[in-house]
C-alpha cells in the first residue's frame, strides 16, 4: 500500500528543485523517496542540520572580548579541563 505526502513549497523552490532533479535523471517524487530512505538508513536526517553562523560577528566579538581584557584558555588548558571532566565522569559512574 502507498501513502501520499503533500508538501507546500513556493513556486520558485518547486521549479528549481524540479530542474535540479531532472538534471540528475530523477523526478521530484523519486528524489523525495530517496531522501526518506536515506533518512531511515541513517536513523535521522542524512546530512548535518546546523544553524548558519555569522563567523565575522563571532570573530569581532572575540577580538572585542580580548581587547577588553578577557582571557582565553590555551589548547593545553582546554585539554587538561577535558581530561579532568572525563576522569571525574568515570570516577562517578558517568
């Protein structure tokens, strides 16, 4: 038995997707089925879903923090903190 899935998208997105999938020898329905199967095989969405990060703003923020006297940990300090946290977790059954 088959089920129908209906998804509303704007016209431009639908047309662009249709063109892309057609260039790959697929129709949009087949491409969506591929996505669903890949999701089931991956046990989740089969690609990273992340928030867009404005890296320029983050860099400026870090520069301003440092100029204002803020301190950052060295790589060695960060590793030491991580090792201590891991050890504490192991000691406490974590």
